[in-house]
């Protein structure tokens, strides 16, 4: 058995449970559950806490130290990792791109064409993949492709075929 916990948690067990139910991030929920287990006396050491929570004992020890030094508010802050989500296409360039994508008279037929347009008009040099991902998934636009037409089709027969 490890060293007994010597931490004084100010919040009541009921308040800790209520806060953990409101949290969206699983790490913040686990931290609140650790504080709840300490406060309610269900865990007497970091090892017991780590077994019940499924986290390493060193991580649980860091959470307890963070609570001791900076309080509960610091424990609920979970840093986001990775690159910030943002695009180089913004402002006037974005407005013009959306207008051109929704315009029925003038339309883009390929992502390569959009890539060239962004470079010429706005000086934004992006990879094909970035342009495709941005236009297709972020803006939700589909490129308009003109369908092929038979050169020898009979216009009179086509009019007769249409139901008016």
C-alpha cells in the first residue's frame, strides 16, 4: 500500500459529482471523480485512485498537486493540442469564392481552376488538397460539371420527348 493521501478538498462530494456530470471533456471528468473519491474516503492513496480511475499513478499525483497549488478551476482547464483550425482563405477572398461557387452563370469546373483563381486574384498559393478539402467539406460546395451531349441528336425528337 502506498502513502496515504494528505490533501484537503474544499468542495463537497455532492458538488464534485454535480460538476463531473456537467463536464464534457473526459479528462476533466476523471479529475473530478478522483477528487470525489478522495473526499468521500473511497480511496486512501494514489495507487488506489489510479486503479479505480484507470490512469497512471503519476498522472493522478499531478492532478492532486495541481489542485493543491492552483485550485479546482485550474484542474478543469484542459489544454487543446494540435494546430489551430483556421484557413488562409478568409475575408474578401472567401466572400468572392462563395459568390462564384453559388453563381449559376460563372462556375468552376475543377479544384485546379479554383487553385489558379485564388493565386491570380488574391495571391493565395495553396495546395490542391487544401483547396479541395476547404471547398468540398468546409464550404459544402460541389463543382458543376457540364454533361456531354451527343452531336447527332435530333432537336425535334427531343422536344417531342419532353413532357410539357
